[in-house]
């Protein structure tokens, strides 16, 4: 009975996964021109950025945001990649582009919809097999359904909905507005697109292990008029082997994702590596505490479930805080609503 309850609950919250010859991506950016939407903010990208999310609610943020788009790295040796075949990387320029590692000389190719930056990229016979929770979201059907009913069902676990979650996370991200952000395990790009359209960030990287999720993201982008494609790139990579230069990211977001990572601690360690000092990690997941604590043998049952499915069941806020602390992130804070939790931690300065 208890095992059945856990299986049904976790299935509703399984996200997609999930890790000068190069002009454009590797040149310093000027203050971008931001497209204003109903929730957009105007930003002056400098040592001090002024963000105004409402006419009566100005916020002044002191920060040191990243000033270069030279962030992509070889997932094998973590050294910078050189861009070949394009002047700048964006949603539209991935196809036909190549990136070469400056150290090991391995070349990574751009696909029609995204950049392929997995360790196994280029292998002809070999492909990494991931746990069931990861492979599920590589299927075309689940990728198609994710924003067409699947994600909406999260409301039953206390998730407030994409727009409200976006407003909540903006408070956590205030210290890094104007910088770059990685949307890790982005799925079909629900939040990646919101980040790009908001004008709050100079560069948004939508990263997922699922090729089909990235294709869905690309299709959604094509359907939107005047989408700011120049400030968004789509990347396929392993969450445990992020293809970014150490200390190059201002923020990492992981929406309804950490519980589906094969090893949450390994993934958060990678998040910590790629964040700059003062960088922000904000994520959402669900916790089975409260009345669920009375389920007999809950902890061993959850461990067996994780072993079988690859999907982690968190039983307390302290588990998430422990992971962050163990991986070098500090100042853990969170917001709860029923089973839903949004938490934030920062890289020490």
C-alpha cells in the first residue's frame, strides 16, 4: 500500500532531465535591448542594475554580473570551447555550428534545434543509458504532453503554476539580474522562454538531456512572434557534467527537476562549480512530510523506489539544505505550499 502511494505521487512530479576564433559567443556583450512584456523589467547592466518590475516597486540591486558570453566548456575537460561556423550562437544558429575544445580538440556539433554537448557526443555505436525517470522524458509522447496537461497537474501537489512560480523566483534572483542564467533540466522550455522574454537576463541557456524536450522548446519558440532568440541557446547535456566554464554563471534554475536527477548531490556539486561567487541556485521540488511521515517504513520504501526508478523522494527540507551545504552552497532559504517547495542557496563570495 505505502509503495503504491509513493509511486503514484512521484509520477506526477517527474520532470525532464536530466550536464577570438570564436566571435559572438566569446566577445563581451553590450547592454542588450530588452523586449518588454507584461512582466518585463528594464535593466541597466553595469555594476549596479536598476530593475523595475512594477511602476510603484523599484528595486536597486548591487551586483557584479558576468560580462562575457564565453561560458561554454568541453564536458570532458571543462576547458573553453571555440566556436566554428557561426559569428554568434543563438537559437537560430545552432544548426551548422561546431564547437571545438581548446585542449582536447574534441568537436561538438550543433543539431537542427540545439547544441549537442554530452560527453558521448560524436560516438557512433555508444549511447549512455540513463535511469527510467530520465529515459521517460526522452520519449516523443511525454515531451509533447509536458506543457499540454502534464505540468499543469502539479497544482495538486501545491505547485502554484508557472507564472506565479516565476514571480516567486524573481525575488530570489534579484542579486543577479542582468547576468546570465542556466535553466537546468528545462524540459520543453517553459521557464527558459519566460526568462528570455522577461528581459531580466543577458543570456539564457536552456539545458536538458532529452532531445525531444529541446525540440518541443524549439517548436514553441518558432510559434511566438518577436521572440528574443538572440539571447537564448538550447543545449543538450548531462546535469552531472555541465558544459560550462567554472565560475561562469550568475544563476542556475531547476524547476521541478532535482528529484529526477540520478544523483542530486553530484548535480548540485556541478551547479556549485559553474556558479560564480555570489551566484544563485534556485529550484523547486516536492517533499513528502507532514502526514506522510506516519507511513510505516517510509524511508526504506523511498530508497527502494529511488533504486528502481531513479527518481528521488525527499522527506524533509533538511535533506535539501544538507545537499546544498555539502556542495559548498550557503544561505539556504525556502518557501513551502503543501508538498511544494521553492528553495534557494548561494555560492559564497
